[in-house]
C-alpha cells in the first residue's frame, strides 16, 4: 500500500505528542542559547529602532539604509551578523538534538533531551556548515523570487536527516536529498511550506514588539518557532524512515 500524506501527518502528530516533553525541552534549551547569544553580543538597538519606526512606510529598505548615518549602518551590520550567528547556533542545537533523540528512541534506547543534544556534538561542525549553506541558498532564492526560495527549501529539506542518519559528507547528503524529495514531493512539500507559513506568521506577530523585544518575549517567540521546527523534523524523520 502506498504511503499517503494523511497517514504521514497522523504518524508525525502521534510521535510529536508521545515525545512532547523532551522535544519541548530541546526547543527551550536551543531557544535559550539563541536568546543568550543575542543579548550578550548585541548592542543597544534603541536609536536604530527609532530611526526605522520614524521612516516613511513607502520607503524601500535601500532608501532607509541610504538615509542612515555611518554609525547606524555599522549597528545594523552588527545586528544582522549577531542575529544570523545566534540563529545558526540555536538551529544547529535544535536539529542535532531532535534528530539524535528520535534516532535513539527508534532504536529502543533510553535517552533524554540533554543526552540527545550532547550525543549530537560530534556532528555540530558539519551540521552548522550545512545549515549555513542551506540558509544562504534559500535566501538567495528568495532574493530572486519567492518561488525559487521555496523550491530550494523543499528540495534540501531532508539534508539534515540524511547527514545525521548516514554520517556522510554534508554536500553528499544535500545532493541525495534532491532526488529523494522529488520522488516524494507530494508528501514533503506541503509540510515544509506549511512550516514556512507558520514561521512567517510568528515573525510577523512577534515582530510587532520591535526590533529587539525584551528577553521574555524573545524567548517565547524562539521557543514557539523551535517547536514548529521540531514538529517538522519529526515528520521528515518519519518520512525518511518510511520511504527509504
């Protein structure tokens, strides 16, 4: 019997519900690390926030940047670098921890959120580089048009799962992901696109709190976003196990 999307959704939802507490803890820890890095390395963003809020809504981003002083541009570059670095570290911990936890439980091994994150440590360098490459490629796709970015995001979505499961090179697993996803596009694409829509909605909702909200709001937004990513990882892990 061919695998259907509804069966896959129910299976992932059941697994997510069954392991909700460890997945929540992994999401909380990775979100905490992200927020800690942001608050540690970011300067005060109040002057820049005031400038952006006082800008005309019709102005483009390039026009706003053109009107910035050298100090404001320097602050903006620093903020962008720190936010990117913090997100990469947090996502690496999240992906590594969730996938190692799922792998251990699938093999009947007793484990915990902390152990899973620690067990993924040997893969952190490769996973970090792969996350950076995937993020860069997808963002380049979005800069061209939205559609290329979405397509790249879907085609490479199995790369982290293959990297941790097969213990192979990061470029090789990215290459393997493309045909595997393409053959099962009806199962994978809707879930990845739904996750992307949820992440955009969360960014819009929590973005109303300002460029850099207080630590509690920032932590809550990251935990919710990481939980959404954890659910997608559960789905992709289960799909990979069933289609290979």
